[in-house]
């Protein structure tokens, strides 16, 4: 420690009541020369743009002087702030608090008898000042846990926590990590217990896939090899790896989602995902998404995020670049890594197309506003979300796909969106420890430079307004078409892959299943049944309307969310016969329907429409030209360095 470096805050985290989902935290906070201490706990986690109010999980909190142990007055001054009045001129303050940890997500905490997972923002109270100081954390593990794993370096054992009372049993395992700042502490989630660790190296840099709670159903070593191929593909994309070590923290919690960090990512999935090829490819897509964030949003940030304000929303317009562009590249780079067939990849774009274009919200909310309003809309979907808003993940990915095609077309295939992202990183990324950040205007300026002509007008239409997206030029450039195969035309099953129903990829920070709600609403009927435009779900034997798409037959008929659908065409509706009965009705003719609305019977008429099939199914045209074939191969080619 240099003479000028501030004294560290030192934490001890203990798990004596892990089976009650509780941890106890003790912090030794420097206080010499001060009359009061102002403390703060973050209200959100970077990468997940919603105020979460982590202080709500603080159960008890006390303060005392060090070394006298005299109790000190502690007052809560705001929802996430505390003030301690100092008496007797203590050199430090001992803060003790208990946290309830039972929210299985990538930005909160989960503790149980068998394992644990902690995120910095949801765990640690710190000084409310602008001083950059070290934060040391000692995890005191129960006897049944072997280790704690996080991206922080281990603390020097010769600089142990001299002011922390040793109240622990001699058989407890201690692991101490040090963060050079509170930002670094927040950026370093930890998993605790008995993980399986598979190690591999790329460019001499150590990477680890750390999987916990898998119950023997996950082949961690084999999965690590697939992850390695993704790392290589992304290294080739960006040119180098910007970290000295990287961890993929894989929690098998029967949940979903991922969250990016500078030197690690926290992932969640099901124990059954590895043995299901479709779900496993989705997990690999999540790995690819989070790794791409190492550059795009961690080291290449919108200017608003260069310095985090942990106590309030940090609004910005560029979230569609941070997340949408990343969503475009996650599966594309999985394809270039040789982990997806071309058909697999086109199927994934098809699902993105359907989730956006079948949702009325894309005609209501501009992509720019979806970015800015993430804090109040994206993570709080309701029954009207499909009609009123759009996802910056999915529409952002579509805009990135179209932008990539436009750049390639305008440069005769010599440049692409790849070049835009690399140039943006070169000019506005963090280099030599300095974070620069970028604005929407600077991103668009680079797009124009790389394309050699103004493409900002396209972005104004696609991002700033709700102008319908035009796919014509992109389809023509790559020799693709939309729609189901014509009668008699064999579906493309290239590379021996069956034409299955691919599960949607676990999205980055999308553990709220916001996009799932959109997709479910937009594809409410199976292809063989007439189009209703509503989702109807069984609840205790009753058929309840869950969503109604604006402008759909159900909307025109006056169906409301929470209506019970009692009868259709004079016959009782049941869950087991719903789709079968629906397929029996003719389209284009009025059908009587009986609804129960808050206990009152309501009669309406609905006019069903023909099945819409799969209008957004993306596939190769029958006879692409040699040029189209070559362009598509350059776009989707498997990198030689990624092959096993």
C-alpha cells in the first residue's frame, strides 16, 4: 500500500445460517479524523437497468467504535443511506448487518445450505464519497464448502484483517479477495460451495468454466471446449483479448439469464440444458452474448455509463447498441465458431423477426425510446407490453443485421458492421485505464465513414422513429427469402440437422422473460389453427385471456385481459379441446363467444382469420447467384482458428 492510498474497507462475510438464506456481513470502515460517516448501498446493478432497492434485504444493522467497541448512533437517512455519528474519536467503525439472500437471478443474491452466489451491488454497503479506495472481502466458508470463486485477485495473506474480531471456528475456511475500488467489487460476483472447474487457455490467457450445483448432469470439460471455440472466434473478431484472466461462472439454478463483467460473467441455466441439444446451443448463445460484452458495454461504453451512479437511474439512448448489436453478434459468432449450422443460425434470426414484427409495439415505440425507458418499461412487462413497447434486444439485433447488410452493399462487400464496432472500440473504448465513452452521434459518424456514404438516414428511420423495417436489400444481398417453403419444396435440412422448434436463447439479463411474453403473445396459435390474436391459458380449469394483440380478431371482438372464455360457437371451451375446437371453425364468419368478466357473462362475436403460418421464416432462395452464395459464405463462414 502506498502512502497516498486511502485505508481499505474490510469485510467479512459469514454463512452460519445459510439454510435460512441469510448471510452476516461485518465491515471495518476507516474513520480517523471524521465526525460522521455517510454510508450507501447501490440500488441497481450495472448491466441490469432497473432500480432493485437492494437495501430492502438488510434485516438488521448496527455500528460500534474500533477499538473501544462502544455502540455508535446509526440513523437511516434515505432508502439506501445511513449516517453514523462518531464519538470518542475512533480510528475505525465496525458495521454489522444481516442480509436475506433468496432471489435467484444474475444481479441478486442466493444462499442455501449447498451453495451460494453473491453480487456486489446487492451485498456491500460502502462509504458515500468519491474516494477510490481498496475493498477487501474475506469469505468465511462453512465446513461443507470447499471454495469461493470470483475474478478478484487474492489478498496478500501478510496483510490480514487486524481489526476484525476472530469469532470463527478453527475449521472454517477463509478466502480473502481484494478489489482496488468499489466499482471493481461490484463488478465481481462470487459463487461459493463445491464447484467444478474446467480450465483452458487462449493466447496464453487462463479461462475457467466454473459450474456449481449441476448434480452430475453437466459435462463441464466438454462444455469448456465449446466455450473455448467461442472465445477464439471473438478474439479473432476484436483482434485481441483485453483481460489477463476470465471466468464463466455457471450457476445451475433452474433459472436463466446472464450478466456481463470485466473479467467474468455470471450465467444461469437448467441442469437439463446440457443434454438437450437445442437448449445447450441456447446456453452457448448466452455465453457468446456475455463474452461480447467484454468489449461492447464493459470497455466500450455509452458516455452516460463511463461513471456509474449507483443511487439512481442512468438513462441513455444507446442501449440498443450495447444490447441489440451484441444480440446480433452472439449467434453470428457462435456460427463462425462452428457451433451452429447455417440453418440453425437463420432459424434464430427468423424467431427474432417474428418476435418483433408480430408485436404491435414495434409500430408504437421507437428503438431509441425503448433504450431510454428500459428503467421503467423493459423489466416491468404487463399484459399490454406487446402492444405498447419493443425490446431493444430483438429489434436492436434486427437493425444491426440490416445495417450490416447496408454497409456490405455500399462497400461492395469490402467493409461491414464488424469494422464499425472495431473502429468504435479503437476510438472510444477504454485504453491504458482511461474510459472515453461514445454518443449516438459518434456511432453514426463512424457508420457513415465505414460505409463511405451516409447511412444515418437509415438509422434515423429504424432507431429514432417507428418506420417499418425494409428487409428487401438485405435479403437480396445474401440470397435469402422470407416465408414458408412452397408446396412440394423440401425444407432445408443442410448439415443433417432436423428442422426442430428451437427454444429461444436465454437472453442477457432477460430473466424477467420479457421477450418470452412478446413472443408468446405474437404467436398465440399453432400454424394449423385460425388466427385469434390472443393468448389463452388454463387457470384452475378455466380458460383465461392473458394478452390481446391490438388490431387482432380478439381485439376487434372486445376480448379483455382476465376474461374467462366460457364458450365458442355455443360449445363449452376446455383446455384439452381448445386448439382442436378452434381448428373446426371457419374463418371470415362471425362466431358467438361467451365470456365471463369479473363474474358477469358477456356475449361477443369474433371473426377468425386464416392461420398466418410462418411469414418471417428466413431461408435461402432456391437458386442463389454465385455472388449471393459468396457473400453469404463471407458473412457466415466458420473461422479456421475456431475449428477443433
